[in-house]
């Protein structure tokens, strides 16, 4: 089974350069490309080469030391971090690249939190050590201060017999991580072979994080990194049952839709039938592609562990689990701003929407929306760099010229306490009734659906259909029309008609039950927050702290040294969206600010934000809270406040 390793870093740390050096050292490519020259093997798109940053994740095969690896180079810029986070779902290990001159940067901390959440083992490569920087000991101290213990400077040497052996200094580092290992070491019970087994286990269990120091551009430290990977990583056992995780969707130059996935169990063959959870539809695999960079070869079958591109599937999405695999998410790095898409070249709205939905398949965070009332097209984005890339990408792929309106905040809505929602749908010759308990969930969990309904009362197939309908739609709140989130929705009761119930009837009943429950609930408006790190000359620190307080932000005690002050904290996106420009003016270009999404929290000005949204729930005809009942052979509408009294299932 291939071992899948992700290349992860803050932007400009040298991640892609290291990936190129690893491929070159292993003999997988003939020429080592460079990002600054625009000829990197994995940054192959014109947009990436022009801008010198990784925008799209790409894979490359690497064989070394008798082991087979798949390297996945991921975007380092925070505006494209959503794709990086989805890639984590299919990794066995991560290589975190740290800039040896800059030290631990803001996005490095975000990546570390994600790696910890996923429980992924990590190797670290401290890059650019050929330049004058802060030094190895200072970097290790920074790592321990930021992330805790376990960072081991990995000095490795290949003995004559080809086995990896450890220096005495490194053995002492390894023994310091576990009391039992220290006891065995002091008693002289650990053989040279067992040192490797112990270290491999410590890495797997996230007790040890090997650190190598080098310079990717010159290749210094790269052979040692490859040796470390070959010796200290495990191969997972194969499962005989079919399972796969989808992490990316792309369209090639011919318009073919490619589903990029990792097969986690069983085999996958061309012409195999793929069945989707909760859906009756099936699809057939037309082609299996093994990619290395932009090049690929087609094969007839793949086995567990393989990362491949598959054509023929139209219903897949990033983060989706197939077979025994569950869906990934909820993901932490999501867009916090929305913009209006302005078509400038006369392309009609339907055609523009078609193109934008293709991009939305590839980057789900865009969440393209069309406002029928105003004719506006809206997209969700992470930041201004993503807007620039989108504009260039749409022109390159679809020859459509667009601009963007001003950025605005993406709110969400949740509920303060439990509430029952009832939905009834009974036009002539249709019937479905659903009772749902809406209950506040954990922050950041999204919507979850459960059943607490007896199958004696409602058949299991109908219950599964109801749970599918709960999750298939982005439900809108009633305060601002923002997406509903962080709610557990539990099916408590339901009723079908032996003759008149059709599949779509329960869809209508579910949507109306959710909406009716929201009408009765206390709504909490959630706003996105940034986590920030601001560095300014020491004399400006007081002014910056006052600015943070005025914007309803919070901050930790500032850290000062060498005439500079670093201030870390959190604040609402609505208040800090424009602050980087203000800081640049205040500091005359001598200040830096890194802002990253940091989840949602209750809105600091809920009434003002709700009023400014202009949302009127009664005009939202696509999300009705009323129910439809039947009398004298005709359906009629019952307002949400009368549905409790009119529902058929009592108790």
C-alpha cells in the first residue's frame, strides 16, 4: 500500500521547492524546478507560475528505500487553505515545512491545530538554514513554546549494513519522551533494531515529531529526510471492503469531470458501479487515472492505498466518503466573506451561473448563490488573493470577464434552546407529516441528523429518507436568511399514507418542519472571527491595542523585543476586514498583520446586523414555514403558528 504524505507550510516557506528536491533526489524527475523560475514540476498551471504560489493541490509518486510514497503538495496561502484542509482527510503523514528565518508563523499554527485535530503524525523540515536566521536551538524552543514537547532533532546516519542507526544524543531525546523507554535504556535492554521500532511508534502516536534542518534550494538535508521517511513510517493494513475518500474535483481541458480520491479499502475497477449513501442513483467508473503532476497514465484497476483520478462520476463532492467511509468535516477553514459577482462582458446570467457552478464543484467553499429577487450572483471567499485568482481563472477557462463587488461578512444562525418543529404536506393525493426536535449543538459542528422514532410507527426506509432530506439542503435562518448551523435535528415522529405518499412529500414536510421550529425558537446570529498576529514598531503598540479594543477584539499580553512588538488576539471579521490597510497607513508600511478565520461566535451587534441584512422572512418563498393540509379534495395553507394545533400526530 502506498503511504500518502502531505507537504504543508505557511506561504513562502519553501514547501514546493522541498517537494521538487525530494522528487529529484529520489530520481523521479530529471530536473529540479524552481518556483521563482516558474518551472516547478507541481506548480504547473500558468496562474501558479505567474504568481509563484501553490493554488491547487497536486500529487507525485516517489519511490525510495524500498517504499512507495505519494506526495501531495498543498496550497500554503491562507486564501486556499480549504483545499489543504480537505487533503488532510487522505493523509498518513504530514511534512510541515518551517521557514528557518521567519520561525513559527501564523498559518503554521493553524496547520498544526488541524494536524492535531486529525491525529496525523508529523515530520518537520526547517528550511532556509543556509541563510542567517534565528538558529536551530531557537527554532526548537519556538516549537516547544507554541506546540508543546516532543520535537526531536533527527540526526540520522546510514551504517554499512544499510540500517538506520541513532546517535547517543538522539537516543537520549527519544528516552525523554517516555518513562518506560527511559527505564529500559538505563538497564541496557534496547537493541539497535528496537530503537527504530520505538521511534516509529512514537511518531505514529504523536509523541515524537522528528525535526530536520536544511535548505531545500540546495538540497541540503533532503537525503536525510527521505531516509527518515523510508525508515520511520508505517504501511497501513489493507481492508478487503470497498472504501474511498474524495478530496478534490477537477475538470480537464476536454471538460471531463475528474474525482480525485484515495482508495482506503478493497479494489476499484473500470466499469465498477458506485453507490451513494442515501441515494438510489448509481454511477459507473469510466476511467482510472494515476497522476504525477499534470501527467497521468490510465489503469484498469487500483488497490487500497492508491490516490487516483476517476472519470464517470457526477455526484461526488470533496470530503465525501464512499463505501464504508464516512463523510469528512465539518471543516474549520471556511470562507467568512461574500461578494457579488459582476459579469462585465455581456455573458447572460444562466451561462455565467453554469461556469461558476463548475468552479463551485471544485471549490465548494465558493457556495455560489443566485438571488432571484435582485438577479445578483454571490460567491463566498476567503480573501482578496482568492478574488484575483478567481478572476484570472474564469477568464482563462471560460473566456468570461468578471469583477467583484465589495466584500461583506458571511453570518450564520443557530438556536438558543430546544424546540419542536412540525411539517405537514397534504395537497390532493399526497401525504407526509414529520415531527423534528431542533436542539442546539456544539459550536462548529454544523447540522447533524438523528432518528428517535420507532420503526413500528414509521418504516425505516422513510426514516432514512427524512434524515437524507434534513442534510441535503442548506437551511436558512429566519433572522437574516443566513445558513443554519450547529443544530442537532432529531426525527421524533412521522406518518406516511399507504397509497398517496411519494418521495418528494417527505422532502416538503421536512423543510417546513425545520422552518416552523425556527419560527418558534430564539435565534442567535453568529459572526465570523479572525485570529490575528500583528507586528509593529514598539512605539505603535499602544495605538494598535486601542484599535483592537475599539473593534470589540481581544488580545494576549504583547511580546516586545528588538524594537518590535507582536500582538496576538481575536476579533470580529466585520470590524477587522479593512484593518490591514489602516495598519499599513498607520505604520507607513513598517507593520505586518496576519488574519486567519477562527470560527464563529455570537454577533456583537445582532440587532444592527439583522436590520442591515434587509432580509424579510415572509418574502422568502423558497423556505416556507407554513404547512399544507387537505379539506374537501383540495389542499390549503396553514400558517406556522396554527400547525401545532392542526397536526395529525398528537402527543
